[in-house]
């Protein structure tokens, strides 16, 4: 299935990113709000969540780069030759309809 790629604005890309990372954003921003309102010690929780998030993103980036490099090294399988005989074509179409 070929899905055409659509052009997205930067705002749409940023909103999509924010939705996918909502839990991480909440883990960082929630303790920061609590640090401003109650005690600065909540900022420590926010820093720990941010550090964990950064480690996860770096690992994810490296894994994706490794997978992209691996797909470039894979060999493509040759395409099967198209059936030119009418009998073979009819036989194949009967198998599909069953």
C-alpha cells in the first residue's frame, strides 16, 4: 500500500511530538511546578526524570541508526519472472479465486 507523504507544518510536527511524549513531559513539568509552588526538592525528581528521558532518547537514536545501517547492507532478492504463458496465468487466477 503506497500512502502519499503529506507535508506537515512545524506546528503539526511539534504537536505530534508532544502527544507521543506526553508522559515524559508530565514527568518533567509536573515536579517543576511542584518545585515552584512547594519546595525546591521536587526539582530533583524532575532532573532525574529528564536524565532518564535523555538516556532513553540517545539509546533509541543509536538503535535506529544501527537498524538503518543494517538495511543498507541487506541484499535484495531477485524478482520472480512474470508468467508469459496463458495456461500458467489462468492457473494462477483460478488459485486466487478459490
